[in-house]
C-alpha cells in the first residue's frame, strides 16, 4: 500500500488524532461535528484520513506475516530520513490500535461504527452479497435489507423479502437479523429468513439460531420465556394473526428452495403466497376480493413458470383469472 508523503505534517498529525478519537463506540455529537468540519475544511484532510483508515483496515485483516511487513514498512523502529517523522508516527498509531483490536471500518458518514448499508434486489432477480466480516448473503428477488456493523454487534434488518445467511461466527460480535416482530441471533450457523409483512419464516440448515421478540413485539405463544432455539432441519413460522410461533421439521435441501427457482409453502394464506410469488413476476397477481387472501395454500411454485401456476389456480380454488397487460387479477368464481 502506498501512503502519500505529500501531506503537510500538521494534516497527518490531526488525521491520526481524529482517527484515534473516533474509535470510541459512542462518540459525542460535538466530536462528530468537529470532525466533520475538519474533513470539510480541506480536501487533503479527507484524503489523509482516508489513507490512515485504509491502513487500519489492512492491519486489522492481515495475517501475522503481513502485519509484520506493515509494521516494518509504515511504523519502523527507526525512521528514515526520507520519511517524515509525523507520517511514521501517525501510521504507528493506526497500526497499533488496529492490532490491539480497537479497529472497525469507518467509511464516510459520521457514525464510527460504520454507516448503515442498504442492499436491494430487483424483481425476479436474486443477488449475492459479501458482508465486511465475510458473511455471505443470498438475497431473494425484490428483497431489501440494511446492515449496521459496530465493534460489539452486527445488526441486519430484513425489511422485506427473503435472504439466506452463511454467517462468519464471532463470539465478540453477535450477528442478529431483525425481521419484523422477530430477532434471529446466529449461534454459528447458516439459515434462511423470509419476511412477508409481519409474517416471518426462519429455517436453519446448519448450527443453531435463537429467536426472541423484537423490541415492542408480542412474545408469541412459543416465546413466553423470551427465546426459542432452532437447530438444523427445523423451521419456525410466526403468524401475526395469532402471535404464535409454530415449529416443524424440514429437509435441508428444501430449506431455501427459492435459490433453485422453487417457492415452497405449507398451509399459508393465499395473500402471503401471492406476495412472495409477485417478487418474481413482472406481471403481479392481485386479488379483487380480499377474502380470497384467507384461503390456505400448500404447494410449490416454480418461479420460471409462474404463468402456468396462476392458470391452474381455478382447479384448486374457487377463483377466476383475468389477465391484463401489466398485471393479473384473481376474483371469486362466478363474479361478473
């Protein structure tokens, strides 16, 4: 990594001071405002700070050999005449803090824990995401999640849709997914979460997760003790109509079948089924009569042949299908 030696010594000295002060997980508003003003005062301030930030990121994620190379390169015991003393001193501070475990990435914004990052996928398009800690996320179509990483916690908010998480476990930083009324805490695992409004489904394929009510949510019938642990091969379904959580067994290969173009439902309201089907269809299906949404459906929908599935619904339910240019309407059979 090349560090620009053209910065004024005072600029580099202040960059190191700000970098160190912003390691506080709860900095004061005054500190953040003063740092922001310093960044805005001169483009070289932001550039110097960004270089120290990148150096800390590199040190925190380096192997033992790589860390020694960084120390030798940027923070040697003896400073050469060609290197400015304050530059080496600033780099030494950054590397020292990073190696002592006081590092987390600060990228833009004013939050030293890192600004929230939003990820979204388009209709009918799944998306693969790699989070900063190495956690892999497969985001289903028309889904949105927000991440906030702090020094002592990793929070994910699944706002809508579906996601499969393969979590890089870290005992010092819990990984918690919030999906409407539920918190899902990773206990060394891979798991799938689907959120349809306030209806939530959680399926574990590896390890274990712990469910608990989100702030302000009802505890539910199975969460009266405040938590519920699921192991691999189990699925929990939260029903917002009753506030109950039901647990069932599920085969691992079917836990996240949506990754293979199959949406699987077990005794779910047609309204919830259509909401998930519509994430994969550019011709969404609408209900002319809300009461049709209360019909219960069990079955599989292939996301590559949604039209065929919709066309077959009159053989399963008392509905009729009306197709328009940009949407499909289900109405009660016999309705004019």
